[in-house]
C-alpha cells in the first residue's frame, strides 16, 4: 500500500508555510469558544476572511500556544479574545499533521503558527483543558 502524500490545502500561496517551519511533535494549546472543541474553533484567519488576509502567510496557519497559561495571558490582554474564547484545548501535532513555527508577538512571546495538512481535523484530537469561563 502506498503511503499517503502529505499536502497543504491548494489555496495556500507559494512558499507557505515558510521553509523554517518544522514537523516536530509538539503539544499545542488553542483558545476555543466552548468546552468541546469544534471544527469552527480551528478555522484560520484566511478561512474566515480570505480577502483581508490573502497576503499574510501567517493567516493561513492556526494561532496556537506553548501552554494553557499562554492562552490565558492572550485572553487577559484582549477584551475581544476574552469575550469570544472562553476555553482552552490542547492536542499534539506531529509530522503527519502539519508544520509549526514559533511566531512570537509583543503580547505573547510563546505564540506558534501551525499550518495544518489537508484533511487533518484538529477538533478530533484536541481536548478541553482547564476550567474555561471568565
């Protein structure tokens, strides 16, 4: 049986993800709207607003963090995030699920961008962690 080819979605621009992104196994944390992660929780900025984000390579990936504390820190710094995302979920990525790159910001030095391979559904292997809520 032939091994499946790992590809990124066809709408990704050339050179996305960047060459320095890696496929190492890592535990990732993502803010979610509800206590059970859904497919909607794993939409990229590009998917939600393609015209606005078409020229931003980071927008084709998911914003994730190194720890639950990093999710909480991001929520505390932003009223919009605090209102929209009440929970945190965690899951592991690996060579079969996509590529990641540390993309620190002023607000969160532990920010990571994760470009997910075509057909990978993070909501199926991410689980809620922590209490959530206000």
